[in-house]
C-alpha cells in the first residue's frame, strides 16, 4: 500500500515538473537478458586483478573478427590464441567482454557456443532506452 | 479497415462502464453497410432481464460503414470494437456434449444436461440446414433474402409461424458460422458470478420426510440466510474449531430456539428445529462458494497461501551456467553415533550440511559433524565446496581421484531463512564476493533439489547403519535405536562420501542432457554433464580467493601462545581466564622462526586461530597479513581421529575422573604431611637428647664435616646392603673378603672409607 502511494506521489511529482515517469518492475527486461547478465557478470576482483584491460580489448576485437565465419566456441578459441590470453582465463575474458559490451552479442536470447554469434546491433539497448528514458542512447 | 470488422462486438462506453450492443455479422461487399445483430438482452450486466428477452434474438440491423468508421475514429466517441468472447459451451466437442463434461473443465462438476443441449442444437440445425448450405450471409443480408427464405422453410416444416426458424437462423448468423452457435445457451441464464436462489427446497428429501415423521422439507436458502452462514463461517471457523462446531455456533447465533418452545425441564432450546435452520451441508457449501477453506483456516491464511501458491516456474529456469547458483541446506543424519572413545557412550545425532550446484545438482561441499546447524556449519560447507576433495576424502579414509569430485565455489548461495542469515554469514560471503540469497518460509521449492536430495542421501548413507533411526520416530514395540547403536561418526562418514560420489558420478540424469550434449555423446551422469559445461565455457565467475574464504569460514577459537606453541582455550569454559584444552598444541617451523614463541616466554600472548572442528590435525593462524598453517603436536597416533566435540567430551570425562579421585588424593597427601610432622617432632626430641648427652654443641654442620658425615652414611648404607651391622654390633651375613682390619681400626672413619672403596671396586668387577 505504501509502495503504491509512493509511486503515485512520484508520478504526480514527475507530471508537475514535466519529467518522464516509468515504473521499472523488471517486466521491461526480457527474462533471458537477466539470466544472461547474471551469468556473465564478472566479479569485482576479476576486473581489478585478473584481467588485463588492453588484452581484453584485443580479445574482443579478435572474437568479433572471427565470429562471422566460425561458431562462437571456435571464435573464442581463435581470440584466445591470437590475443595471448591464458587458456584457463579464456572464459573469464569472454564473460567480461560480453558484460562490458565489448562484444556485440544479443543477450535477449540464449548464448549458444555451438552456433555463430547472434549479434544485436545495439537494438536491445535502443529499445530499452526508448522505453525507459524516452530517447535513444 | 472494415475488413477486420467481421465478428467484432460493438461496445458502447458509458459513465458506469460499458455495454456490448451487438456483433457485426457481415460487412457489405456491394452495399455500404455493416450488418450487425444485437446481443440478446440479459447477457452480462442485465440480470433483471426477463426470460423472453434472453431468448429473443433481434433481426439484423445495418450501419453505414462510413459512419461507423468515423465514429470509431473519433477519440471522444463512445464506441469501440472488441473481440467476441465465446461462451464456454461453444468450445465443447460433440463427444463432450454427449458425455456431459469436457477435459477443459478439469473435473469441475455441474448439473447441466449437455446431451439435451446437443439434441436442441441438432434440431435447430436441421431447420436451417437447407438455407445455410446454399446461401451465405451475402445473399441473406446484402441481397435481402433472409425473410423470404425463413418463411419458405417454416412452411416446408409445417410450423404455424416462422419465429423458430428465424431465431435459429439469426443465432447462426450471430455465431458467425460457429458450429455450436445453435446451442441453447441455457448455461448462460442469469449472470456469471451471480448466485442462484431457489424458490423451493432443492435436493433429496430429508430422512424425516421420507419416514413421514415430518412434512417440512427444510429451510429454503435466501440471500440473507446464506450471508449469515458465510458470516458464521468467517467468525467461528478458527484453528482448533471444526467446521461442525462452527456450524453449531452459527446456528446458535442466527437460528436460535424459539422462546415458546421448551424442553421437558422447561429450558429453552438453543437451536431452532432442524427444518427451520440450514443444514450442515448448506453451511459448508456457503463457505465453499465464497472460497473459504477449512484447511486454510486451520493453517492460517498466510501459511496456506505460501504452501498452496501457484509456482511461477522451477528454480533452475533462470540458470544457464555452472556456478551461477549454489543451494545449501542442513539436515540431521538418520544415525545414532557412539563416541570414538567408548562405544558404550551414545552421542546425539550428527548434522549434515550440503552445498549443491543449482544447474546440474552436483554436490560440491559437505560438512558433517556434531555441531547444530549454524552460520559456522554453513560457512564450513561453503568452504568445503571450494577445497581439494582428494585430501578431504583421504582424511576420512576414502581414496578418490581428482576427477571424481570437483570443487567449485558458486557465485550466489541460496539458503534457508535461518542459519546463514546472520551478520557474520552475510558479511563473510560478501567479502569473498559471493551473494547470499534467502528463501522465505514455506518456500522449499526455491531450492527443491537439495531439499529432495536429502531423502535419497539418507537412504543410501544412513538407513543401513546399525542404530539408524531411518528418519522415523520410534514406533510402539520397536527397540530404541540407541540400543543397537555401535558405529562412530568416523565410521559413518565414508558412507556419506560414497553416497555423494554415487549421486555425482553414477546416478543417471538423462533429463539434464541438452541437444548439444546429446550430439557430443555425453553420458547422462552429473559428472559428465558438469565436465561438458566446464569444457564448453558455460561457467560463471568463481570466487577465487580461497585463503580469504578460509579465514572467514572457519570458526575462530581463542588461543594462547606459550613457548612450546599455540594452545587452544576451552570454548565451553565460562570462567576467566578460561582453561586450556588439554593436548591441543599447534606449532610449525614458521611459528618457531617468527619470534613469537620467545616473546611468549616473557608473557603469554592471547590470539585467535581458525580450526575446522572435524579436523584437529591442523589449524590456521592469521598473522602479519598472511594465513599460516600450524600442525598439531601429539604423541597419540589416533588423536586426530576425533572431532573437537569428542575431544572436549574426553577432556571433560578426564576432569570428572580426576574429581572422583580427588578425595583419596587429599587423604593421602594429608597423611604424608601429618606423618612428616610426627617424625619431625620425634627427631627433634632425639636430637635434643643427644645434644644433652654430648654436653656441648657439636660443630657438625660445616662443609668439611658434612662431607665426612656423608662418607660415613654411605659406608653404613653399604654395610647395611651387605647384611652387616653398620654399628659393628654383629654380622647378619657372611663377612666380605679382604683384609680384616676391624680390630685395628675399631670401625673408625678411615676404615669405613677404605671399605667403601673396596666395595665399589668389587661391584665394578662384578659388573
């Protein structure tokens, strides 16, 4: 009840000041997106200590280059070799690159390594920005 | 736009809501009209409609398409087009109509004679069949042949008027050709959600009427009586009060006995006569109609809602990778262990905490011990999930290869609303970059596999052990499990580990296989599936700072540093300073070199160590920013086989034993002290007497004199050992070989010294 009252107050306030009012309750985000983000989200310590930023950029660039012809698993292997990423950290680099949007990957659908990379072309971000902020990013 | 109008309902919006006017049954091809038939009055929102109005289907009407389009386009207009909602009976197949129930009803009971509906439909269908088989709505409406065809057909059928055929054809048109549109729609009488009130008593006749003891059938339910029943149900049905009691209380309140009627003692009846009040069945039906549930009332509404709620999906619907979510839960083991020290001492049941990977159901961590479930046991299990399992199993006497039990620390841990939910638990998990999630009460489905897995684990690991409770209470006549208990916790643990290995490595789980796994020929076991996920990169980030995890997960115990190592303080001792736990001393090469032991020589240092209560062989000491492993020093080769709990019990038993001996010890010591004092007083008296005899005080206490006296004492004891009289009063044995100078010396000191030397040389020769 109190939450409803608060939302209503915020809505009225937004109307008064001419701001856009959107109630974000999770239904705006596809279920698969939240699942994938939950999976790909790297740990803070990983980003700070384990992964090299420059190598991460290289890795993402190589992966995107090979993703058009290969399966995602093949592109991962190629990117790992070409960017000099240690094999045991290959998955960490992939997750971090996807999380940081260094890879153009459609996270509103399941990530399948045995298929070619499904690209998003920033459509999802654009749609969400329009829905939530009222403008393209 | 008008092409989409066919079959739509014209809805008129008013201040009070809306009203559905009619359905568009034809959109003109040649004519500029849309043809619509008004919906029969008495449809939803018109409960007061007369029976005739409900039955009557009005003739098709037309609306100019351009006008309708303009009306709909006008935003301030009151009309919209909406989809037609078919009555439920229209979805029945002919078979279902014949049977009287449909699968879609899901067993919902009704008393409708749908086979009669089918007959009615077929009858009406037969009336209009020649028209509908040859003419479409275009000819009937647009070309205006409807009236003419209906009249001709009625004449053919020999009907006195064309009303029946006209109604059937209009109904057919209103249904837009739906095969069940001609069903009589008797189920739609009244309004949906409206209660029906009978005018006379329904149902079978009561027994009293059948036996002709009474002619009154009973109270006919009215709106008021039903409201009273519902009010009574709500007021009196409480946990602990049965529905029948609630019915009686309701009757007492709303249908009390008449003031005129009295019993034999002149006392007024509490309840009205049975024929003047509702029956128990009516009371229950009134409650059911309002969705009042006795089970819900007994459990409390909140609990019932939580337990009987619809599930939004399975917990693993949102998991795509390993390590994304770990489930943790504790259960008491169905075993009755005995003490490692004596099999005659039965110990209370042990507890098992399991960490299970959410995606595959792979058991990653285990903690089993005497400790009750707590934050500590949960953290230990999480710690175990990330530890090397080969060493862990070896400690319990089970030999495995590395790939038989993998280690993984999950990114999120989902636990009960209990043991892990403490400041220490949450802080610890946050520090090792784990997220803690808590399941609300009665939400076991959120971590279903680990809850359901307990039973199979118990069955494999516990139920065949001697003294097992088999997870059940002791039945009448059954021997107590304590009587047959004979196995220690250490003996039970290998079976727990083996059952986990079976669960992880051998149990077939074909339902977990994906299409990619099938293509790759993955075996349907959790191990193979786990390996496939890891091999293909479907793994979430794993907290990797195990040292940090260890420092946070293992329980901290107070300890003191002495010169010989670190001694643990008894956590159960409430006195200050608390006593030490005997025989728990830890040290290491690092500790010896650290200089702490030297510092401890100047004064005891207080500290804390981290110890796994099930592994006393080593502990961890956090010092100067690093975690150091210390080893236990003990001469008992089996001392590390017991847990801390058992070790503390042993220490307590030892103290009890000492307490029992204490009285005897004190008695003995008191005797010794008393004897000393007696001998002292006698000796002092003798000395005084001797001094008095000597007449003057002898200077026999100087160093030289003391040495001389010692020699004499030695000779005397030597002679006494040989059985000779040290005072020369007579030999008790054979004389020693050698020069006999006793007559020359008369037993003086010189002689005694020589004798002593001689005896010493003899003993050396003899040796």
